[in-house]
């Protein structure tokens, strides 16, 4: 499926794709997922609906692809030489877009409850890709000898990282800023993996 989508998108130049994805994200922020229409995307991007459907098949697939391609950082590009450095770089690179992404993710979290096709597209085109990239970060840490391969917390590392972004708002009514996230990595994630950090005893 992914290869088929890539073949369809190959008819557009990278510059044109980038413009279109940015327009989709802007509209998504303005009106939300449910009110977003292919007609509105076509008008904003000076495209035809036929072109959009030919390239992306559906609104959920277009939105999921736009989310993937407008992320502030690709996990595949992060390799600092240490697990602590990689996790901190993920946080640092995403800090500038966090306010926008937080609002969008909250809106999409509500939308997926009554749009199963959106959830499927997000899993296929965004979430699985991110999972593979994050797993590669952890594999490198194991290969370097930083983390024991049988460490029980390994399979929960992503859960811990996601928790850092979601629980502070619920418990403390504050957004997880970069200082909080750096401290969380040192105090929670790395100790759970058996990695020494500035917060270690």
C-alpha cells in the first residue's frame, strides 16, 4: 500500500507536495478534521479534487501523509551517539512546533473516535513509520551496550515518552515544556532502562 501511494505521489514535484501538505495543515488547524473537505483543500492549493483523489485516494490518507511530512523532525535523522542524546534531540527539535502540534493532536484524538478510516490511515502512514524509527533508536542503544537487551522497560519506552506529553496537563494543568521533558527523560526514562544520567544516584 505504501509503495502504491508513493507511486501516485511521484507525479508531483517535491516542492508542490510540500506546499500542499502545508496548506492541509493550515486548514486542519483552522477548521478541524471533521469540517475539513477535499473541496476546501483543492481551493486552497489551486488543485482539482480529481488530482487530490488520484494522488491520495481519500481525505484520511491525505491528512495522515501531511502530518508525517510536516513533522518538525524525522526520527530517522536522529543519531547523536547516545540514547540520552537521541531522546533529548527528539524533544529539542519538536519544541518549536509543540504548541501547534498539541492543538492538532487533541483535535485528531477526538476525530478518530468516530472516524475509523482516519485511525487506519494514521496507523498505516504515520504511527507505524514512527514506531519503526523509534525502535531503531532503541536498537542502537542496545547495540552500543547502553541498554541490556532483556531490560523489561524496553518495550514500554515509547509509552513512557508519550506519557510525558499527556499526563502533566492532566495532573498539573501545565504544558510539558522542554525543561520538564529533559528532566523527565533523566529522572524516569533512562533509570527505567538502566542508563546512568545526571539524575541517577
